[in-house]
């Protein structure tokens, strides 16, 4: 659809801003959605897509700005208003009752299932009619618990259509679908826009965005950084826009690398649900070098991180630490072998929320350094926590408060201090600055650079290309569990990395996945 | 209006749940006493007097509190690590069975060894009984609430079988009852001539030991870490499975000691009504104590006082003694509610 065509504006966002403490989730976001149009909302995890949709649905109240639906301003903080105005949302995680039939799920929330006015026969007839019109093949009498993931998604879409939704929001709809199911979904969407619906399609899969949308809106760090008509852009440009193409001059100088401290040779790990495992991965982490791992999330970063953390072991291939293959492999042996681990989720994995700072500070070393024969040495532990607070500038009232009261940045500083005090020679930093304010970001980065200069091998996993390009001495891109060749500092262009991130290049370089579909 | 979580409750706020729960329980008991035709103040006074009013009453209360301290500790230890042990009842009986088997002289052990061995065997029996469900939980992900709860019924039937069969007292005139323990296998009384036995002292020591384990040892730290956030504990290298199994052994062992203490200290033989549900009441005790081992002692005394006091109150005031059961049940309900309320505050939008 050309933008010059005068179609009705169904949704208008103006200057929407939302802050959580120091973090700005959305900053001055404005755009219009027209009747019969598909807008792709593109952005990395944490770019602010979900927050924006939650504002639209009244879950959050915007700090500034307005939302208009069909020309009528949406009252803030009223969850039903958007639904009543004709917005239907298909969440990434379905909200269906497994023990009810398809038609019951669809009616749920519109009518009481036991209401005398409810006529199942008519409801089912209408569902059959809708499912025929929109190519959403599903049996109204089937139990939801017995449906495949693709079928459940169809039920969710039917649910929205049944309520006469005129705007359909799909949050990462293809994340759970097979390519065939995704194709069927697109057919449905084409039918929907032909009959006048408007669609917001949230995704970070570039080829889908290219094939289904009319316009692409790119969010980064909460800001709308670009708006493109789909037929005037290409995947490479979008990838670069999404992850941040401004390449600032490297502030951290390259240094000559040392010997590899950790090597992976043809290492594979099993897939974990929808997240791919590693596919015959080769990787060297060298002393005095920051290795950046770029990639769209959910492409094997979790598997690599779990592997180095000691949570999983290679199913195939060989892992060498300091030139030898570790005999046993667990979080404890990983720590004992000098691996510092900064986990991706500092709230759930890195700390225990209701433990105080002292108890969190010794989480990894209580057995070796803060106890003797099973007796805790609490004075020593507390002194250690106090020294961490001082050395790593953890802003807090003291070591006796529960860590849940700390800001993300201070929490991360404590984790950083906890692992760096062990003088590690390998550092795994998984999304170390996600959600942090700029001061904490710079602090964490400078600590990683210092550790590198001391001779540590650092693996930096990040979805933020700016961060990768600024810090890394060498960069790999990970895509579906496969690793691109290494790019030395300064030799990589964002477009090129974007293309690898989009999954191109692996075949032409003769890298094929080790799975059953390898030719 | 909506509920908003409180980030850091003050010390006063954390102490509030048991206080609120006990006050609300007393209120409910007063109302019910009125319904039953009694004067609420008189009824409550009689309960207090019946529980603490004389030396005899006080010692009776302490005796009744003894098994509740053990089972309360067993539950508190397990719940802290989020191991939901509902099977303290069966573990108690397992301890009692082993005490009877050894204490009636089945192995011909020397007299001076008999008492400590009975205690150790009772602990082991209780521990083994919880180890099974714990292994099923860690290996196969089987819900321990279901397994421990259902095992109570199985084990109680097994005890009935033992009392009708292998353990039946040949001199028992046909009653389903075990033979009496040898005198050397009996816990002596603390003061000669008064009913209070050394089991009570043992229970106090157990509470102290658990308190020390919780606050001073790596195991206490590990159990708390696993209970609060098993994912973070595993990531940090805490052996989560092993900690859960150790917790199970400790918890089951404490419940087993309750059985030992009841048989060896109080009853002298085993019948199938040895425990009127001490294993379940232990859950109330542990919850009222907010899972704190020293709090368990206080909570057990409170619960025991209600039962002992209500018995004598009902004789004097004619209000049925099952008022005690209602008080216990409402104390648990109010406790759960009060914990919730002190975690949140009501906020008007």
C-alpha cells in the first residue's frame, strides 16, 4: 500500500514515553496505523516493543503522549478500553484454557459459558464461517489441550476476529511455528487486511517482515529510530537499523592476543525446546582478548552460555580448558577452573532476591572461602561483602539489606565484584549491561576491558551491535547454533554482520549445521 | 483499590502475622463459646487455667507440646528448603515402630546402649521414609506433596498390620497393641514423681540444634538458598539435589524422633492411635512459627495449651472441647491470611 493513498487512520500514537526508574522503555514514539495496513514493529529484546503494546492495552500508563483509536483518545490505564474499541492481541504465550473446547475458549470473556442466551450451535456456525473466510482451519469442538501450537495460535486469532477486532496485534507470532504454519499464517493475514483489518506484526525475523508488511517501524532503546516503506528497504538495512549502526570510534584499543585459554572443537549440544543448541561449533577464547558474540537472541547463545557456566556439557565434540579436557563439568568445576560467569538474568539466576548482600556475595565461594568443615564464617563473609561494596561502588545502605532492593546496575556491580575478586582468567559476560543506565553500562564495560588488559579471555554475548563493536577485539556472529568466521576489530561493517545475523553467509562459507538437515 | 507488594517489611511487620493470627483465633473462639452458651471470658480463662493453672496442668502442656516441637521442626526444616513434607505423621510412626522393635529387646542389646540406639534408629526410620519421596522428586519430578501425604495412609495401615501380627503383644488380651518397652528403653522423667519426661528436653535441644544449623552452617545456608531460588543456587554451584536429600533426611529424622519420644517417654508401647495427627498439626506449628526453629517451640506450646486447656475447660464450662480443633484450624487460616496481608498493603487509586 502506498503511503499517499488516503486510508483511514485507525490507530495513532503520539509522543508516547514510558520510564521505569532510570530506564526509558519508550521515548517519544509516534506513528499512525491505517486500515488495511500491516506495520512490522522491529526491534531487539528490550527495545520497547512489548512496553508499547502494554501501553496500548492499558496495562501500563504512559508518562507522556497519547493513544488514539479510530479518532477517539484511549483513556489511560483501562485494560478493557482497547479490547472494546476493537483491538485484538495474540500473545506470544497463549492465553487459552487447555481443558475447554475451542469454541468455549473463543466465547470465554465475551459471554458466560453458562449464560442461557448462549447458543453453542450459532457460536460454532459463526466460528466455522470465520475460519473458512480467513483460512484458519480448526475444529470448534476440539479440546485446546490436544491442539498443536499452530492450531492454538489460530484459535487465538479466531478469538480476536470473533470479537470483531479491527486491529490485530501479533507478538512474535512465528516464533513457535514451523515454516509451513508460518506460511499459512501469512495467508490469513493477507485475507484479514483485504477485508479491512489493520495489523501490527511484532518480530525480529527479517525475512518475514519483508514478506508480510507494508511499513516497518524500527525501535531501538525505546526510540523510534526509523520508519521505512517495506518496498524501499532491504534486510541488511533493517538489520543494521535494528541493532544500531552508528559505529563510534573504538574507545578500547586492541591488544595482541595470547594463547587460547578455552577452546571448543566441533561442539554440539542438544536443542532446548525452541532454542537451538550448538551445531558443531569451533571457538577459541584467547588470553587478553575480548571475543564478541553477536546475534539475534535465541540462536544458541543460551546453549553456549550454559556450556561455559558448567550447567550443560557437550553432547559431541571437545572442550579444552587451559589445554586439557575437564574430567568433570559442573558450575563448581567451572568456577574452580577460573571461569567468571555473569549470567544473562541477574534477578533469577545471578542473585537470590531475598538474600542480603553478604549472602549473595558469597554464593559461589561460601564452600571454599567462607566456611571450614561446614561452619560458616559470617564475619569474614560480611567483611568481604563490605569490601566488594567499596571496591565496586555498589550503592546501598549496607551489606545487610536484601539484594532485591538494589537497582539493576548495583546488583550487576555486586555480581561483577563477586566473580572478578576470584581473579578469573576466563570471563563469560552474557548480556552484562541489558537494562542498565548509561553510568552502570560504562562501569561494567571498563571493568571488562581492565580484566582483558590483565590477561583474561572475555566472551561478551550481546544483542547490541554497538556494544559488540566497541568492546570486542574479535567478533563472531551466532545464528541457529552456528558460528560465523571471526572478524577482527575494525574489519567488520554492520551491514555485513547484519547479513550474518539474518542467517546468510553460512552456506556460502561452507558452514552447514551439523543437524540431520545438513546436506 | 489494589494490593501492592511491600518491598522491605519492617521487623514489627514481620512479627505481626502470628500476633494477628492468634488474636483473630481468640476472637473466633470467643464467638463460638458464646454460641455454645458459655461466657467467652470465662471460657478463655478456663482454657488458660487448664493449660497453665497448676503444676500438673503446666507439665501436661509441656508433655503435649513435645511431639509437636519435633514434628513442627521437621516441617519447618523441610518447608524452608521448599520440600513440602506432609508425611511427618508416617515418619513419626516409623520412628515409633523402630523404637518398639529395639526397645522390647528384639536384638538383645546391652542395656546402656538401648536408649540411644532406639533414638538413632527412630531417626533413621523417619529419614528413610522421606528419602523415597525426595528421590522421586529429584530424579523424576514427582510431586512430594502427593507422595508424602498418601504414604501416611499406607504406613498407618502397615502399622495396624504390625500390631495385629508380628508386633502384637502376646500378653495383650487380643488388643492391637505392642509389648511394653523394657525399662532400660524408657526415657526417664525429668523430676521423679512428675509426668514430664526427658523427651521435652530433647525437643528443646533439637530446636537449638536446628537453629544453629540454620544460622551457622553451610548446610543451613544451602537449604535456604535452594528454598529461595533453586535456579540461582544451581547456577552458583550449590549441589541442589544433594541439599534436598539432606533436608529430607533431617526432616524425616526429626519426625522419627517424635515417635521415639512418645513411645519411650510417654506411652511405653505402640498402639495405632499413638498420634492424633501430630504430623499434620506440625504444619500448623511450623507455619505459626514462620518456620523459625525457636518459634516452633513457642508455637507448639500455644497449640498444646489450647488442646490441654480446652479439655479441662469443657469439663468445667460444658462447651465442647472440639473448640480446640476449630481454634487450631482458624489459627492456620488466619496465619496464611496474615502473612499475605503483611506482605502487601492496600492502596487506593
